[in-house]
């Protein structure tokens, strides 16, 4: 029986899933690139640690420094905005620092790796610290689960930073023989976890970013003073926006679009993304994702009452997956679809 080192197995799994996703044509190029980097890094570890190609050892920390930055850029392009030469080119700094350390100060390399991984982990957590409306390219069907996905990615980056610390401790205790096991075992687990998360259906088909009209200065309200006046004006504006949003939903049934995002909705209504999300939070006391999914569930219920199957109702109501439908149905109706139907609704 052929025995494969764990990093080789990880590389093969990621390569297979990456090719499969690429052939399906629904996964963004940035995500595929990130998965390819994870697969390549795992293979590089295997060649260095298990097959004696030690000439590749200097390459390993440099490519490792690319992973956290590319993870963050993947978050940006799938959930926030497209890439820009500036400021996004700054994310090339970590691998450049790694090369400089290899050439001039090898002792600093472990510290650089730890700082890069923990720094990007903190940056991802910061970017996902707010509500899902802060990720305007995210499909509204997925709601807060996208935030959870990226927070798990951030935690795995923190874990990788701690593995670098563990390696330093091993050397300090004169137990250097443990280093290959730590590198191979944890790195394979980290790369496999991050790679699989990146291939989640929640990161498929991000909407191309088109600038939302800036209405500042065109609809500006007259100057007002006093906290009470400002609150009254905000409340009135939120109510107007909420009513307009409800009218758009009823007239156009945009909620039936499974790829609906906050960015697309804002363009359709010619209102800023922030204004829409603030109005929904203020008037309906829930986030936009839940608000849209409520319309979808009501539409699905109508289809079920008319005799549609659950599967047909799911896809005709703007949901991509049965799990999302079941979760939202339970939240809105307080019971699973099967029980709801059995009660003769």
C-alpha cells in the first residue's frame, strides 16, 4: 500500500477540489488562486520535509507569507470591493520582508511569520466585526454565516502564528527533532481547513462592483440643530427608506434573485448601501439579510400551499441551498416546513 505524507494528501485534496470548482465556473478567480497557493504550499512542505529537497527550504517561508495577505484580499474581492493597485499592492510587503530576512537576518524570520499571520488574522476579524451589511457583495441569502466563515479563517491564521511560536519553543528546549512534525502536521491541517472554507458556496459568484451614485449634496437636508431634531429627521428618513424598500420588494420581487446583494439593491433603489441597512435595522429591528429572507419564505409558503414540492419552492423563492431555506423557515415560522404543511396551513 502506498503511504502518502499528510501534506501531500492535503495538496492532492485541494488540487482536486480546486480543479473541480474551476470547471464548474462559479468560483471567483481570487478564490481559486488562494486554493492553488494553499495546495502549492502543502506540496512544498512535503518536498522539503519528507522527500529531502532541502534546496526548497528558503522558498517555504516566503510563500507562507503570501497566504494571509491573499486570504484578506479574497475577503475583499468576494465581499467588499474589487482590487485596486493602491492600496492593495501594500500586501506584497510581507513576502518581500521574508526575502530580506532570509538574505540579511535569518533570525528574524520566525518573528516576521508570526507577526504576518497574527496581523492579518486581526485585520480579518476587524473587517468582519460589524453586521453583514458591511460586506455589500455578499449574497443576502447567507446572512451572518459569511461573517462566521471568515472569522474561522482568522482563527486558523492565529493558530498558524501560534505554531510558529511552538517551533521557537521546541528549539529553545533543544528538541529540534519535533520541528518537522509540527510543521507538517499543523500546516497540513491549517492549509486544508482554509482551502476548504474558501471553496464554500458562500464565496461563489460575487457581484461585480459598480459605483453607487453619491447622493451627497443632491438630497441634502437643511442644517438643523439639536439632538431631538436630528433624531426626528433620522427616524423620518429611515421610515421613508423602509417604505420605499418594501414597495420595491412588492413591485419587482427582487428577493427572488438568489444572487441579490446589498450593492445590487442599492443601485436599483439609487440609495446608498448604508442608508438601506440603517433603515432596515431601525424600522424592522433586523438585518437586511433576514428582511429579504422573510419575503422569500412567504413566497415559498404560497407556492407550497399551491401544491409545489419543497424542492421546487426552495429554488423558486431565491434560495440556493436547502439548509439555508430550512434555517430561515424555522426562524420565520417557528417550525420546519414539514410540520407547517402537516398543520394544514
